[in-house]
């Protein structure tokens, strides 16, 4: 079985998320020392929550994380813990490069990017779902699937412009 697939008591899963955190005011405060500290902190937080930090890197104003997480853990809770703990420990460590460019207790912006990743592409999954009810063919790759459209079929005489009305599907 694939190494990325994990097992629980009643679930088999392979969930991964790509996260991007941006520093407050997009200030370039993430030096190599700060990045190393953030990596250790995020690894520790992920491990405590039952997740695994697969990749970690970034530039001076943002970091990117690839996290494999269990289905019982919501992404928003994971992000909240990662940002809260990393900012608190970073401020406690008192890096001068951070103190000089950022003030107060804030380190991250309140927003973040989260994108699901891994497994098949979106087009592959769509095609798989759309062909579920088709009869089995000996070679599914060569099978043509019907185009699923909603509306009624309109005769060419009903379509007066180059763009048909929303309810019409050209015959």
C-alpha cells in the first residue's frame, strides 16, 4: 500500500493540505534563523495534533507548509494552532530582526491560503464521478462519456445570436 495512506481504527485516509502563511504587513522578517525556528515549532505542533509536516520552506515574507493530517482534525483548527503557537514562541525567543520590523504581539496576518493536494487531479476525479453510472466497458480509457448539460435542446432557428440563451443547448 502507498506510504502516504494512513490507517485509523475505522478509516483509511491520505489527506494533505498546502498552507501559506504571510507575515504581518508583508514585512520581510523571516531570516534563516527565524525559518529554522518556525520549522521546529510547526513540526512540534503538527506532531501534537496527529498531523505530519511533510515540507516547509518560504521566502522572507511568507512560509509554505505541506501537512498530512487526520480526518478528525479540521484545517482551520490546525492553522489556528500553527499560527498561534509559532507567533507566541517566536516573540518569546525575541529575535532582533523580528522586533525591529514588527511591533506588538502580531507576527502573521489573520488570513491564510489552504489548498487540498495529493491523489488524482480534479479533472480525473470529475471524469470518474461522471462515468460511474455508465455500463462497464472492456477498456474504460477509450469509452466516450456523454456531456451532461441542463436545459432543453433548442432548434437552430431559435438561436438568433452567436451566444445562445442560458436555457438552450444547441442541437
